[in-house]
C-alpha cells in the first residue's frame, strides 16, 4: 500500500502520536502515589528504548560520518 505524503497525512500522523502520548501519560496523572519499583522499571524501559532506537553511524561504502554530525 502506497500512501501519498501530504500535509493532511502528516497532520493526522502527528495527531495520533500526540493523542497516544497523552493516553500513555494518563495513569501517571491520575495516580496519587507511584511505587519506587515502577519508577525504576519505567526509567529502565525508557533508557532501553533510547539506546536501541539510535542507529549506529553508517560505515558501508566508506561512509565515516554520522547522519548530521561530525566525522566519526
């Protein structure tokens, strides 16, 4: 399925992202006390997502620069 990228498509994708982010934060907004165990688990999951979502710099075909940064 090919989806044409238009302003409306980008707007809808951003709206869905914003709504799901707010929905994910809702339990934290309505709870009065959060156990230290769950804060630690949440921090560990967030760190894992950040670490594994960053792609390594491309070294294929002799490229030695990261996407937007200085030479690696």
